[in-house]
C-alpha cells in the first residue's frame, strides 16, 4: 500500500555543516497496517513522515501510495500534497480556533478539489465525528474543547477526506499520562475498525509497542531495526535498540563458546548462557542485555541447586525504589549496577546479599560496540 525506497534528505546549517535527515530510508507497508517510526529527536522520523505527505521534498528516492508513484527523484515526479489523498494529524493538532467543531471538520471538504453539495458535506462530517465518538459536539467552539477532544477533532478532520493513508505525527504528546493511555486504545480501535493504512511517528516506546503492527527504530536518519513489537523488544539487534525500547541491563564479557542454540559468556564473577546469535566468534568482547523483569531475585542465604553456576550471580542490593506496582532494585553485581524488578511484597532492603538468576532464553547477545 505504501512504499518508501532509498529516501535521502540533507539540510545545510547556517555554519555550513550538512545534516542528513534521511539516509537511505526504505520500507513497505501492507494495506491496513499501523507502521510506527520510532526514535529520538533528530533521528529523521518526522522528515520521513512529511516526505510521505508531500510537505518535504527528498533529495533522492521513491514514494508510492498504492499503485501511484507520488515522488521519484530520477523521473522528476512530484505529486503535490493536496493530490496524494493523505490524512494527517499534527502534533499541535492545528485546529482553527475561530471555528466550531463542525466547521473545523468540514474545512478540508470545502477547500479541497472535490465539488460537494452541502448535504454530502454534512453526511461526511457526521460520519467522521461518529467515528471518533464526538456526536453532539458539532456546534461546540474549538476553544471549549479538552485536550482529548481536540485530539479527536484533529483525527476527524483527517478522516473526513477518506484518505488512502493516515499520517500521525506524535498526536498524543500533548496529553497527560492517563488520557494518553486511553487515547492509545481509542486510536488503535479507530484504525483497526476503518482498516486504514497508518504511519505513526513517536519517541514513546510504550506507544509504539502498544499500537503497532510493525515498528521501525530510527537512528541518525536510518532504520536500524524493523519488526513486530514483540520481536523488537525481545530480540534487539543493537545496543541502541535495546536501550531505546524499554529498560535493560548490559553486562560486559567475553564470548567463551558458541553452539547452534546457545552461547556462553564469561563475565566478572561468573558466566551467562545466552541465546545464540550470528556474527560472533569465540574470544569476542560482547554485551549481554537482560531486561529488569527477566531477572529473578532471592536472598543469598537461601541455597539453591547449582549455586554459582551459569546465570546465577551473587550481588548486593544498593538501593530499593518503590514504584507502586513494582519495586526497582539496584544491584551491584558482575562489575555493574543492575536493575531488577519484582513485586513490592517481595522486595529486599539495601545491603542485602542476593543472588540474581536469568533465563538464558531472555539473555540477548550484542556487540560491545554498536
């Protein structure tokens, strides 16, 4: 449904330096998918989105929506934004403050290329407002809407044109935490009910994991890993991805041996068995990534079988942080400070000698230098 092929965009700064916003960005989105561009500020995700919309012109590459090529640098094809059949929700919502809800939604229909009768405009506005559950708000002034209602209004205005592709540029960033959580579910419901192909831009990994069919993690103008949310979270390909998607611990070590399904890493004070990965040779310096929720914590005084064996490391609690639904323990072990999460009822006080245990299948082998 949507194709981006080798997109490149450079900007010249005032001091003469060149910044590469897109460096060979390529992806293909199937019809009805919600595809998320995830990354920190300055990684190129918004430039990519604006290029799809026609608000930016790449230096090189190809963009196709369905069977229609809307940009091709080699063939000098550049379809204007208003002819791409795109719906877009901006971070600021860009709502007209002097118009009521009805007129805000109707505005794209009135200024678009279609010549619609007022009855058809009214029908499409009503349909869009019903989709976002804002029936009855037609004559409410835009300035009298809550943050969540403004977000719904901006979405209705994007949908009223019946676009082929919906583009969402950090649409929840202006909402408070509780409202953001509920609107994540609402956006996903709307997207799935309409079956509309959607590109979502965010720096919030929770949004990306909760909403996406496919996540593309961007760094320095490139997509460094692409996949479904579960595989991106459980099997990050680089240190950057592991750090950016959720919380994780890194333990440095040396790869001792590698078999078909398992690797053994020697670390300070012990060893770790990890899921095997390609591209590593015995003797290489590596990192082992372990999520805080994938570590079991117990008192060192409680003996267990194979004490001191692989994936059982002794340590000491440096700090215990109460976070409501969980307790975050900072553990000095294996030459590092590791974070371990557990239920508050099972927490350990600072100074406690503990043993941490990790499932080898959840220990991810990464190169020491990304």
